[in-house]
C-alpha cells in the first residue's frame, strides 16, 4: 500500500477524480493512530477530499479526532466545513462533551460558538440540550451569542417566556444606559459626519485620517455596536416573545 502521505497528496482539487477516488478508498484502511493526519491536511485544496475520507470512515472510527473535527467548522468558508458539520450532527450524543468543552473554554470565540449553535445545538433534542444547560445559562448572561442561548433555553422550556423577557429587559436597560453615557461624555462627536468625512478622503490619506481620528472612531464603533445589539434584541423579541 502507498504511504499515507502519498495518498493524502492525491486528495487535492487538481487530482483527477478517478485517482482521487482510489486514494479515498485506500485511506479507508488507515491505522487508527494515523487518522489525525486527515484533519485539514497540507493546505485548503486538500480539505474537501480529506473531509470526504473522514465521513466515509464514519463513527466510531473517527472518535479520536472529534475535537479536531469540531474545530474544522470554525469557519464556514473552509473547504469541507459544511460536510463535516452535517457529519457531526449525525454522530449526535458523542459530540456533547466536545461541545460542552468549547462552550466552557472558548465562549469568547464568537464565530465558532455561533457555528456550533447553528450547525449542531439548534438541531438537538431536549435530552441532548439538557446536558449543556449550565453552559447555555452562562452564555445567556454574556454579550456574545446570548440571544442564541436564550432562544434554545426558551424553545426547550428551560426558561419561561416571562424569565426571558426579564433578562431581555435588563440587557436593554444596560445598553440604553451605556449609549446615554457615551453620548453624554462625548457630545462633540458626530459619528455620521465622521464616517461621511472618512469616505470622502482620497485613498492615499485614508489610513492617516483613520489614525488621526482613532479615538473618535473608537467611540463611534462602541455606539454602533450597542445600537446593533438593540436592533437584534428587537428582532428576537418580535420573533420569540410577542404573543
């Protein structure tokens, strides 16, 4: 049999389909201790083929690399990420400890946690969701993915609508207070005028303009971020809390 590295090199986008298919079939006989070599190998052009190989190996053959497969879905633009996400959803319960670990250790990785909600948790049943209830409650109290966590808690009756409404109102009160404080402490900053001036700059001085006004941009970004969260809360309220 060809070496594992030689077979993996045949998973490239540029490899003829017949040759690639032959490599995938031969890789089904890979030793368990070598399966980790299929985790996003070499460069992105090999990842689609590697994902297909992993999926064909199936569970429980790939049990040793579940945490690495979960990392694969961090970015939906990565080749093979969508297929791996579907595969992890099919695996079901064995993924729960790995998801729990990410929610505990990496809740600040907003995009990764969002992908896990969207690709996995949103499709879990109540018995599965109950096993991450503690983590969901913790995330619902934070600023990233909090609405996703509240939606799941509400959908599975772990929080009543009244409790979610109270939590949402507290979040709104904090945001409104912070916005007022930003406006009151920086009344001289006109964010609309600042951005208009920025876009009117010549390309060769845009970087210099931004650097010169970085403090004002920082305040405007803080205001914009809070306004966006308030809009998201209004959408959430209309969709899930309005009878």
